[in-house]
């Protein structure tokens, strides 16, 4: 099924762009990353683990939605090759924002990098072992102590990488808002953005959304139980 804005020749229209699941995933990750950092800094590892399970569910759903979702949520709609990405980068000095219905090719790199880093964060956290061997991930019993400690180190390093990516992400948002006069935050809140013409943005059926939520929740629950039923 598809949702379209009425055709117009009068210029840009407020087109429906980001669906509710995509926007919810975005803001949930913002909140969960902040909470995961806070809980780790305050040695509240019980809440840190539960926050990690929530991140796992949200990231798993976003990856699923990148294939099963509609319109701009699909990876196929915005992930481009190196040639297209380099061509887009050449347009950055132009103050007129290049219109793309969804993430631009450079933004796609940011999305994939953040998702990949979160996957590393979650995966290493599941096997991580604390220095005293008491506070550990739910799958830490599958590896020896030294391996668990090594994965804990990678867990910390990957969070530093994630912090850098978030800073770059925020810098890009500020660049587009101030220099290119393009409010990306507003579109991720309202789901709408000014686009020229009559963009055709498809919407995924509800059953795909329900299936994705069930699968993501089931995965997080199964992992939290140490992969034991």
C-alpha cells in the first residue's frame, strides 16, 4: 500500500517522509544510548544490562525494518555506492540543499556506521566479563575469563567510537540547519518534509510492523535468558 501527497505544481509540498516506526527507533536509541552511558558511569550494571537488551531489540527491529519497512525506511532507498556518495560530497559547498527523499548518500554512511557500532556494542557486552568476574554479560559463560575481558575492552572502545559518530552526526545536523537551511530534526519529529513535486512514499502494511516487533522482542528476551528457553 502507498501513501501519496496530492500533486502540485506550485512548488515544494509537505510530504510524508519518515514513518512512525522509523522515528520511534531514532528517538529510542537517543534515550537508550544516554541511559546506557549513565548507568555504566554510575556502576548500575543491572540497569545497564537491561538497557543493552532494549538496544538489542531496537537495533534488531531497525535492521529488519530496513528491508521490510516502507519508503525512506528501506536501506535500498538511501544506501548508495562510493561513486554516488563522492558525487554527493561535491555538492556540500553549495548552500542549496540537494533534495533527497530520505537520507542522502553521506547520511546513509552515518546510519550504517552507527548501526554497525551498536551491533558491536551489544554483541561484546553480551560476552563481557568484569574485572572481578562477578558482573558479566548473559553469554559470558560461553567464553573463558581472558576472552571475556578482551571483549569488555572492545565494548568500551566501541562506545568511544559511537561517541565520535554521534558528535559527527550532531555536527552534520547543525551544518544542514545553519549552512544549508535544512531542518533535519523537524522531519524526524513530524515525519514530514518539504519536497518538490508529488513524491510517492510507500507505507509498509501493519502485519510487517507487528512481525518485526515480535521478532525483535523475542530475540532480546532469548538473549537475556542466555539463549536458554
